[in-house]
C-alpha cells in the first residue's frame, strides 16, 4: 500500500465528515481536478483505506432509544468464537451496534441499542447463556453529548 500524502489525508477527512460529498466538492477543497480526486478515492478504496460508506442512524427514530455498553469476559473458548456467537444472536428489540475486543480484565466491549431496559436485559441474558461467557457488566447511557463527531470540526 502506498503511503498517504496530505491530499489523501484531506480527502479522507472530508469523506469521513460526509460520505456523500461529491468529487467536485472535494476537488475544490483540495485544489485538484475532479478526475484526479476520483482516481485518488478509487486508489484509497482499492488499498483498503476507505472500507465503505455508512449512514448515521437516529436510533430513537428506529424504536431503539436506549444505549448501553456491555463488558463481556470469556473463558474456555476463544474470544473470537464468543464474539461470532454474540453477533449471530437475534433478540427482538435489541441489537449489538458495535463489538470490540479489548485488552485487560474484560475480553469485549459492546455498544448495544434496545427499545427498553427489559429488552436490554433479554439481550444480556442471551449473551450470558452463550458457551464460554463467564461474566458481563452493563452501563446504561443516560444522555449522549457527542456521537459520530464530525471530523471537520476537530
């Protein structure tokens, strides 16, 4: 993979802030032609620097207003196996939004969304029932001050 120059970094910053920004808008900002920007974005995608584009979701509007973080400790199975089992879980009105493997006392940190505390409990119970899961610890988010912070404001 080729190293990134400052123009690449600026293109990445612009796309991270708004994945729908046009090549023309990027070209004006980085002072290149639209075809040159297109070629750079294509190279960044082919090199795996840009992995994809996503929508920012209003979870309240989806009926999943409750956000919680869930620590998971495993034993007797590989953490990766437990993570794959967690991602396969289907619990009504609760989803795993993010799953991270972490260093330290706990094996994984999950960001979960649920319709209510009761549905969150169903998800936690389902995770606790998985082979190899030794313990969980939950923290419910009271309010969110910053999420998906726009990188053009840093």
